C-alpha cells in the first residue's frame, strides 16, 4: 500500500473527497446506483407477491366482489 506524499497526510484525502462531492458525475452515478438497487428490490417484492398468490390462490371472491 502506497503512503501519501510527505507533508500532506490526511488533508490530501479530505481535499480529494471534497472535490469528489462537488462533481456532478459523482451524484449522477450515485443516483443511478440507488435507482437500480430500488428497482431490483421492488422486482424482488413483486416476485414474492406473485409466489404468495400462486401458492395460496387469489382470494378476490369475497362478499364485496361482483
């Protein structure tokens, strides 16, 4: 593992992080990753709902249904 240049230490890392947080590309990429994760979670939830309906049947024949 390479050590940071002498004289800069932690401040170089903090400066780099500050620069990263100001970049638009970082926020766009973060949004896309979060959106993809949310979509995958939603699709997994939908699959669980479908599996439940398949296993136990669709009980739409209640007293209020036509």
